[in-house]
C-alpha cells in the first residue's frame, strides 16, 4: 500500500511538473510576442498620403460625374449609363475616362478597346478624338510601367516640405 501511495505521489508530481513547464512556456511566448509588439517603431503617415487616400475615397463619385458630364445634356445621362451597362457584358473591366475617350474596355487575353460614345444626331469625332483614333490605327500605343520606390516618395515629400 505504501508503494502505491509513493507511485501515486510521483505521478502527481510529474503531472504538476508538466503543467508548470507548459504554463511557463506559454507565458514566455506571450512575453516575447508582447515585446515584439511594443518594439515596433510607429511610422508617421505623411500628410500628402492622407490627402491622396481621401482623393481615392472620392473616386466613385468622380467616375459618376465623368459619366454624367461627358454626354450631351439634351440627351440626359441615360445614353451613357445604358452604354456602360451594356459594355459590362462585353468586357472583363470597363474604365471610365470621360475625356477625350469615354471608356477603356479590357477583355482579358483578347483585346483592349478605346471606346467613345456619341449620342444625339451628330456622331462626329472631335479633332482630339480623331487624333487618338489615328494613333491607335497606326499601332502607336504603348504599355508603360513606372516604378516608384519608397525612397522616391520620401524625397518628393521632403522636397515639397522644404519648398513650403
């Protein structure tokens, strides 16, 4: 009987030791994560980026104004909106521009179209629209990738602050 009590006591001590080790490891991990969280440097957001963010937030309203403003007021906004609604089924993405071209339509892995919508009696292109159409027909359309690094942005912001 004494042997059984001794064995039971050893088993309890072993379980207690495992719990202590487990809790200690958990506390150590929590302390490590807490230290990492507080050691991060806070980065001030430049005010230029805040104004840029606010401008991006206004984009949906600006897109609607472009759509509404690019058509003949006599015809109302319906022609442009109906065209936009129809184009959504022909393309994967429609980008409203407004002037000098109304939309860019992108059909993935197929084509990119420059779209001008004319409503009313006259369907004549303006001189600028004709010029763009000729450039496209001549194949004088390019894809440009412009890379901007964080250093470029910092230099730009610093230069603006110095000039103010």
